[in-house]
C-alpha cells in the first residue's frame, strides 16, 4: 500500500517528514474538514450516547502487571465509572470482575488493593474464589434450590498488551490485538512485556474529557503552549500522521536536529530492540479512545484521559521503563519525572478556561486544519461507535477521511 500523501511506502517515514516540512499547502485531494459541532462538548444527550455506546464498550487500560506482584494480588479500578476488581489468580492468570456480590450487590473489596486467596463479601459472608466462582454462603439451608454455578461474579473482558492490562465491559468486543490492527506490529519493537512500572500519578481537571484528548492529538499548539520546553527541539511543521481503522492513530514529530538526544536520559537503560525511527523522533501512539503513548528508548510515558462528568476529567500519567529496579531506581528518574510533569501542566493549564469558553454562545464549532486531522478522525470514530443514525443531527460529524485511513 502506498501512502496517500507522499506516494511512498508507509515505512519510509523519514521521507514523509521531508514532504511535510517542504509542502506549501495541504496535499492534493485532502478534504475540507467540516466544523466539529460545539454541542459535542456540552449537549447532555450526546454525552449520554457517548458514554453508553463508546466508553462502556471500549478497550481501556486498567493497570500494569507490577501492580499485581504475586498470585492472589488484586487492585480496585474505578476509572471506567464502575468499580472493577483486577486480580492475578492462583493459576497466574489476569482477570477482572465487577466488585459486586451476587447476593445483594454489596462490594467484595473496599480497599484500593490487597492480596487474598479469595473474596468474601463483608455484608453477608458470601465467598468466592479468585476466579469468581461462588464457594460458600452463610445459612445455605435457608435458600431454596440455590445454584452456585449461576451465581459466579460477573466477569469483565480482560486482555494483555505486553505487561499492560486492558479491560472492556462489552462481552462482544473484538479481541484487543485484532482491534488495534496495524499498530500491533509496530508496538512489538518496544518489548512491552518486559517493561516495569516506574511511576503513576493522577490529576483532575475541570473540563470535558475531549478538551484534553484533542490537545494530545496534535502539535499545532507547540509554539503557543510549549515555548520554553518541547518547541525548542521539535519541528512541528514536519510532523506526520498515520490514521488507522477503529479510530487509532500515530503522530511522529522530528527533532530540529537529527542528532539531538535528551540530556536528561543519557546513561539510562534502553530498549534494545527499538528501531531507528522512534529512537530519533517523537512518536506518539493513540489507542482509541483515551490511551496516548509516546515511546522513547529509555522509557515510555502513558497518558489516559477519563470523563468524570460533563465538565470534569481525570488524567492518569504513568511511566514504564526497561531494566527498572523499584528498590534502586536510576538517579535520573526524579528529574525526568519533574520535567515531564512541567510539560504536562503546560498542556493542562488552559483547559478549565477552554471549558468556560466553549460553553458560551460564542463557540459554534471547530474548524480543523490538516495538521489537526487526528482530532477529526477521533470524532468520526465516535459517531461510528454511537451509530451514525443515532447521533443528533446538530452534533453529527460528516465522514470524510475514509480514503486517508491506512488499512495495513
């Protein structure tokens, strides 16, 4: 398959960057992107459909295997909107269950994490294995024909991407690796199964979650928001984009100097199998809807963006790295994490004010440019997941990027 922009094979990413840097306008045939309606960020009915048809049916990153260090370890995950137990079973499998006893709905666990040989409801003592099977009830004699096999905990789809645990509340969802499609092959080079968890922290922001997601799908804002940080070494005009099916995408931005190396990472362990292109450029993968991962040879930050309501969001920032020893971390990590947080705050600082502005009568919609096409691709996919006929007409996005999606 040839790239629609440069007539180059997709793997020739360096040539694509040269094309982007030198072009005088959008490539021939690129469509005029209709405005993204502003009501998609504020309309209660649209946001209800978004939750029901997209968030509740998406593959979502729940955590890292280092959060489950031993058989019997578990943690309680709430970011999907309902409490879910993620557990490492005695058979050394990773599973997920709703934190809901099948008697009268009481929670099985109330702490954030722990280690057990099973789960016991604190309300009436119903007991379950780590595999979710009901094994004992108090005063069994008083139940008529209670079939234990029909009263197991309700399981949630749970699949792995390397050492990362993803869950999906939709029983009929496509398997994770099939779902991410062509991206899966590219991610192999990062040896995700060998990476250790370095750090994870959360931030709450007063804005609709899509305000934040939009910001991390483009680099058009670098010269305004990141003047003293990443804009000093990234060439946003040479950025390339790959759109994949199911709303996934990749963005790659070259360094202004091809030989530039982040001085804050020199001497840190590196992923040995990483290829030249992501090693020398700022590459960012997006697994739809809310997983953003810009890998580097010495470590991989992961960002997730979660809706807490129409006007409130949570950002979870985590780091994975090769050859990391939690008991004896590399001495550069504190500075590196501090620098990352500084850049992250630059992206988050205006979000509450943006939320106020987009709720005003002065905001009708967003006229996106060619650089911002990942945002449009994201919104197209949202409408497809809701169902094109179900999206209210005033909030609908026209489907125009189909010919620009790379199928392999």
